[in-house]
């Protein structure tokens, strides 16, 4: 799950980035409103954590700008402002959730997982496609009742497939999900992970190659 964290406080931003990374998130951290708008215009994120008190633009202006552009990614407001009128205003502006400072990192992570699940139409942590199941919280994967051990990148690849199992996923989207912004990946790295995933699932047909475009999950056994 790739997140955009918008927080100008260096100590808090670093702590949140590291804490979410330990909980399985990939986090891009920016410290200004302008940088946040640029990031969402040029990158693809599953959710945004947005502070309101930014040094250049109010977080509320970033929120409104995102919604006016038609961006639908879940946005969670992280704020020290706890007045109900302020919170209501941000929810009416298009925020999906809010958390007041100080906060618990486990709660933040749980709220983010819930927001992304709801956006994809899932009510629980467990994604299921046929006999294939993946728990986004415990990171456990089973196929036909058998537990499968996946590397971190194999897990992220499979999770991306399972969030939209009927969709053809482009190479660019899959590489972004699996490798983040790693510029040093080998040209065939994605193919290697797809091949390893097929072997662990026990079928070459589980992941269909769409020539010239990307891949699609087809595990219905």
C-alpha cells in the first residue's frame, strides 16, 4: 500500500514514516502543500495522510484542490485541531477520515487499511479470489487451504492483483506497487517475481500475460 504523508514537522513526519513502514506501508513523505499537490499529480497513491497546518498552503486547500481535480484517493486528516466545527468542515470538503494529535500509530494504520478496503469494496482484511486468500493485516496467504510463503515483493504483487482481479494491470502500475521508486531495478525484475509467484501458486495459468500491456490474475480454482 503506497501512501503520501504530508507533514511539516520533521520529527513527527520521520516517526510516522518509519512507524507505517514497519506496519507494511510504503510511504512518500513531503512537508509542504505544494509538494503534496505535485506528488499526487505525478504519482499513484492508495491514500494520503494530510496535516492541516502546513507552512505554505493550508492542508484544507490541498484537500479541496485534490477533490476539484477529481482525485478519489482516500484522504485522512491528521491534525492538532479538535474543534468539531473544524472537523466537520474538512469532512464536508472531501476528507474521508480524521485523527487528532497525539495519536496511536496502530490506530492510524488500522484506519488507513479500512479506508483502502472501503474504496475497493472490501469489508474485511481478507481478500479472496476463488481458493486464493490473502490477509492484508497478518500478511498470510493460502491457496486451496495450503499456506504459501511469499517474499515482501511477491506479497505486494499478489495484493495488487487481488484488489482488482478482473483488471489487466499495466507493467508500470505493478512496478510502482512492487518496487516503489527504486530506480536500480533490473529490466526483467517484474517478470522474475511473476514467475516466482506462478511457481508458488502451482500454476502458470494463475497469472495471465497480456502481451504488450501487463498481467491479470486468473486464480479461480
